[in-house]
C-alpha cells in the first residue's frame, strides 16, 4: 500500500507507463500549452484503443 492508502496495481501502472512512453516517443515532450497536450493525448489514446479493438476482433474472427 502507498502512503495515501490505496493498493498499487502493477499491471495497470506498467500499461500506463507504456502508453506514456509511446506517446512521448511519437509526439515529443514539448507542447505549446496544456490544451494542445491534452488534445493530442486524447487523440492518441483513441487511436490506440481503436487499434487494440481491431486486432482483438480480427484475432477473434480467425478463431471462430
């Protein structure tokens, strides 16, 4: 447990770190303002989620 009293979830924290690492590798770490960063990060997450859903469905359809 952390000092604030919640349990750490290692797989989730690892995945979050992986997403952040991929985002900064793709877009860099300098932005004009916070709104630009948030907009790009939101777009990045949506694209990644769409890709994961596509790959999952493709694999699932191959099994069925």
